């Protein structure tokens, strides 16, 4: 099959790109690995809620249909994405897991099993968080210990009786630790990078403070400001601060804070202080790898991340990225920030298409 533009990924990034391409009357096709639009959200843990009020959770052209200060669930977000694609009649082909992107002559070739697609331009509309990261020594843990990555955790019913070690104190680790602590003795390994010093669900926060934080992330910490360019390398290296959960919440829940896990001793987790934990479950909240090994083009730096200028791939005309961390701003990989990047890429595609027609 051949088309002008292929968008790989049918989440918020891909749908936003599709909306802006459709507005410009440009032909395109969105390929998504999931069987149903929004499944990337549905597959996350059951109790997950977004960190921003609903007024910031809509995509271009359609505000999220809820009270502006409500904090929606992950399933509500998934259903919204599905309704969004239907509302704007976006050509999404679900159940197509792309396993190869290469170039033949002046056209891109996208493969998914035995299926083959060709396009003049390709947008990779995916985040940097694709492949679960687990330390190599995890395989040395006793086989009787239940191990889950945060990607596969849904709720405490997946755990066996006994203690739970949650590894990693990012937002997922803190949220999950609070949940499992209600039913299991829980240890939380590592140290948070910081925390938002107010309750995001308080009245003042919903209407003022969240708006201020969003303004800084969307307008100040960008590649268009000296401060944003200076801080970008540091912010890319650092884990995000805790947003909803506070350190005192973890203490109040009876969670035991322990140092980072450095290895395995006699089949049990070994901590940096040489303590060994006798637990029945380990949940790895240790992040993700980019997962772009299927892109067979010279567009990556030594760190494995795509080389791009505001989403336009360096040295690979016609290839674009949307949804990456800090692609342009701190909010670039969020629901409420991806639309701006998507619109710019759609403009670039339109301009390149016009140029090709003239030539």
C-alpha cells in the first residue's frame, strides 16, 4: 500500500498529527499496534489518574468533555482518544505493529510482519518509553518471587501473599507502592528526585498553581528560550519529581524506605547498604528504553536517541518525530503539550509536499 504520509502510533501524538494533516487536506494513514485506539492507556495500572485537570487533557480541536477541574482516569482518557479518532474520521489502522522502517530510493518502506507500506514521508509518533528497563540481575532472583514491571502491573491481585519491594521512586513507583501497601508489607527502594510542594487536587492548585506550572513547562522551558535550552540536558537526565504523592504520604502508609537495589544475594534483593530483603514480590518501576531498534536509518545519536530539530530528523528528509521527551518543550511528551509539536510537523509536511509538487 502506498500513501503520502504514514504516521506510526495511534496515541495522543499520532492522533494530533492526524488532526492537523486532515485540516490541511493531506492524505495519510495512521498505523497503531493495539487492537483498539486508546489501549496504551487501558493497559496501565487500574487506579491511574492523570496529573492535570481535564481542561488540559484535550487534543487539538476538541476539549476534553468533562468539568475543567476534574482529574480523569486512564480509561476515560483511552475512551476519549477513541472518540477523538471517530469524531474527526481519522484513518487509523489498528493491530498493525510496525517492525521495520527503511528507505528505498526516495520513498520510505514501513513493514509490519508480511505487510508493507510505502510513503513519501513518515512521522514516528511515539514516546521514548517503549521497552521496559529491568536490571540484568533481576533474572537471578529466586523463581518463587513474583516479578512485574510497572508496564505489566494492574492491581494488587497479581501479587502473592508476603512482602512487596517496589524498585524506583518515580511517579509510577510512588503510586503503586501506596496502592500495594494497603494489602501487603511494602518496601520502596531508591530516592525521589523531588516533589511538587503542593496538593495538585486542592482548590487553589486546580485553578491556579497547576496553571502556573503548566505555563512554565509549556512556554518557558522550551527550545525557544535561553533558560529552556540551558536546562534541557539536565531535565532529560533527571527523573520527573513526584507530582501527586508526597514523601510524607509514603511514610503515613507504613511504607519502609530503603536504599537502591544493587544486586542479588541468595536469590533475594541486595541493597546498597548490604541489607538483603526477604520479599515475595518485586515490582520494577525502573523506566523504559526508547525502543526504536526497528528504525533502520542513520538518525540516532550515541545515546540511542533520535537526532532531530524540533521533531524534524537530521539528515533524513521526510522523517519526523512527535511525542518525544522535551522535543521542543518540557510538555512535549504530555497530552496537553503534544498538539503544538504535531501542528508544526504538519506544517513542515505541507510545505515539503508543495515543494515536491512544484519540482
